[in-house]
C-alpha cells in the first residue's frame, strides 16, 4: 500500500524520498513506530514487574497493576495503529497558511510533510492580489509611519466588532504580536518584502485606522528559480504573468488617462522588459508570494505531494495522532503525525451544496476549483465546531460566458459610473470596500431583485480606465451572452435592461447633481481615503464622482462574487481546533480559509485574508513543536 502511494507521490526534493520510502511495505515502519512511540510502555512494564513480583500483598499488587496500565494505555493504543509513514507535522494544503506552517515547523526542528489535494500547488494565494495586512510590521519605521498593537486592536474592534470566539481578543492579540516574528523568519529565509505605502486601511476614518503602510507584499519573483516545478503552480495557469505590485495597481488602472498612471505603467513595462533581457520570468502579486514561499519550502527540503488529500484524521481518544491520505486510485496511506496535523486546505468556494445552504447562491468565486471544503469536513468529522459559515470574502464580480467571474474593483470606484438594482436605483457606495459591496448586493436582494445588478458607465469611463472584464473576455461575446448591454441614451439603455426609463433617468439625474456639488448625499461615495484610492484626481470636486452624460452608455452585469469563503473550523490563538463542546482537539490545527476568520464579517485592509493565514499557520506549527518537545522531555 505504502509503495503504491509512494510511486504516485510528487515530491519537490530528494528529501521526499525519505518520507515516502516503503519501509518494506510499512511493516518495519510500523514496528519502528511502535518502538518509537512506546518507550513509556516498555519502561513501565520493566519498572512495574519487579514491584509486583516482590510484593506480598494483594493490595500493593493491585496498585502496581493500575499504575502500569495507566502508563501504557496511550502508547499501546498508538502502537496498535498500523502506520505507513511517520512525520512530526503533517500539513494539508499548499497556500499561504500551509506553507507558512511547514516552514515554521521545519525551522523549529520538526520533520514536515506537505500534502496537497489537487494537481496544482499554491492554492488561492497564488492567484490572489498577494497582499498581507500586517499592522506594526518591521518596515513601518522605515517608511516613517508609527503604528502600535493598541492602535491596531482599537481599529479591529471598531471595524470588526463582536462576532464571537472566531475573532476573540486573544486571537486578535496573538495575530498582531506575532507579525514581526513571521516577517523576520521569512525574510531571513529569503523573502523580499515590499510595502504598499499608499494602500489605506479599508476604514481609515475609524479609530486606529491608517491611510497607508500596513499592507505588505513580496517583491516581483523570478519564477525560473523553481524550474519545472513552477508549471505545477496555480500561478502558472491563473496568475498575472507580470511583475505587478498590488501597491501600484491604483495607478496602473489609469495608465492612459493621467501622467502618474502613465509613469507607473512605463515602470511596469521596463521592469518586465528588464526581466526578459536578463533571462528572468518575473511575476508579481500572489504568484510572487507563493513562489517565494515554495522556494523556501524547497530550500528547507520539505517534501510536497500533489493529488494527496487528507480525507480523515486518526484519533487516539480525543487526540489527533495522524491522518489518512487517499490517492486518486483509492489507495489509502496512513501517516502518523507526532506533533500534529495542520489543515490549511482553503474554504468551500466551489462546494455548491454548502454555498446554497449557507449563502443562498451557487457561488461566483474567483477561488480555484479545488476549493471544496475538504479540510473543513475533515475537521467536522473529528468533532470540530464551525463559525461564520454564512459569510465570504465578498465583492462585485462580472460573469463571463466561457470562464469564471472577473473581480470588479477600480471599475465601480472610478468616476463616470454607478451601480443599480434591477429597477434602476442605486443601493450602495460604489467605492466602498469590496466585502461591503458584496454584503450590500445580498442584503438589497432580499427586498429588490439585485442578483444580477448592473454597473453602468459612460464613454469617458471606458476610454480612461482599465476594465479588467474586457481584458478577460471579448466584448462581442459578453454582448451575445447579455452580460454587456450598450445604448446611445440612458432611456434606451433602460429599455434594453428591462427597467422603467423614468426610474433610471431619475437615478442618473440625481447622481449627476451630486457630481456637481462633490457630495454623494445618498451613500457618501468619495468621503474616505479608501474610496479615493481608486479614483481620478483630475475629476473635481470629488475624484470618485463623474456624471453619466456622454454616450454610448454601457451596462455590465454584476453578481456577488468572492475571493473565497471566510467560515470554517473554530480555532484558538494557537491555531488549535476547538470542538463542539468548546474544548481543544489535541494535535489538530487549522489556518487560512479552512477556519472562521479572525477578521469576522469584514475586511479591515488589503491582505486581511493572507496575513492571518500566514501568521496562524506559523502559530500552529510553533505550538505543535512544543508537543513533540514536551513528549520527549516526558
């Protein structure tokens, strides 16, 4: 069984051979396992037998027997399980949470194995924006910004509020206090960090909020450093093949309509050409971060196996002591995990049954297709509690005829645009945080049909700003599918959208009036630093408010998309999984979208998904390491 699994395993380094060696079909490893796992049993029997023999009283004989039984029970139970392999820390998944855990575990001296359920590594991280929201990171001082844990805690309290144990004060504080450690560990091992200086918190006007500097990312990465292994990454098939930084995208989106945007666009072009001239394949955003992490994983000789999902954890009493890995052909490999099992397998973005049950929609996600909730189900089967299952990292998305939805960000925030429901009325601040736009769509849909809703733009918007949806799909295909509708006048557009022309006309006229005064009296668009991050400074008096006056006008269908789900297993400040009775499940850890987010139902800043995933992956591995050391000392 173990030989068959080993032949199918895909490992990143020669070190994986050690982990996958058949050990004579598992027999000798099972014996070794019993030997390694049973010192207490042997010692107890040896020490206890003479006492029992020498004893002349039935009472002392009984007491000695009870002591021996107690000391041997756990070891005997573990030894009775037939293991195919043994490691210290078994990590399921290969995104930020999983790789961070693997790296932290290896750095702490653990024998680590990564198993990924799909045929691609990198998870959602590899195709994301790649930012990490890291208040108080070590580069804050370098860019001249003062930050503190207390300020960040105040901001989290103001923006997140009370959502239960998923975002407890202990978890928030553990997250913030650990950021410098994680930053320095990854930097020491080769990560090159960049600060998104001007990317503001999403609610910068709230107590403790900041107008920029808390979000960091990896600098552009040379994918050739990973050799052929890069072709097995999510970034190779779905990432942005350019050395783009998330902290500069706001300028790139207006590259052909403003001088600052043009300059930044030129820098991107020269950066790309520079890489090509020097024989590099530079990538940015999530691909760069995942690539950096994987290079560290390879450098530390941590084996990685693809198509190896964890389908069950194995318990000895209440303690998780290992897991079953089920190969595509049905072969099951049982791996003992002396320190514990870390679940970093993502959320359930593409598990339609759960999406309908918890969200009331089939899901329009930008997450990878392998995001099926497998790790969450494994945790539930082990007795874990869950929270925030009804929420996600929402955002406005445009469906496409032949592919997945396209996340809409600057398009709805830039001037000369509005979002309306199916009756033709505005219902949200178009420039607010994407998670708030998603919540607004879902909430408004309870009263007025809003799925889909429409993003309406005038001619200036289309000429001045980058529209990602039209980079991912052809306009004629979008029109043929009814996703894009065009008309010369607002009234004609309303008819084509099956709206009352008078209603849409009144909506546009009212909005155009706000554009003249610079004040959105209905939704406050353009009032905050975050709103104005994606805007056009040339438009006065409010850079987010441009009137819809010049046709042809275009309308784009919008659905409540997401970057992934944010509900999952309940965990504590050490990333330990909590059961339905509120108790820790020893040996079971989880991080990332497999867990209920410490960010609750909101999105405090750019990278509030990957930041906690990275930190709690680290925390879980560090805690797991203490279990092995504690067992050795005992």
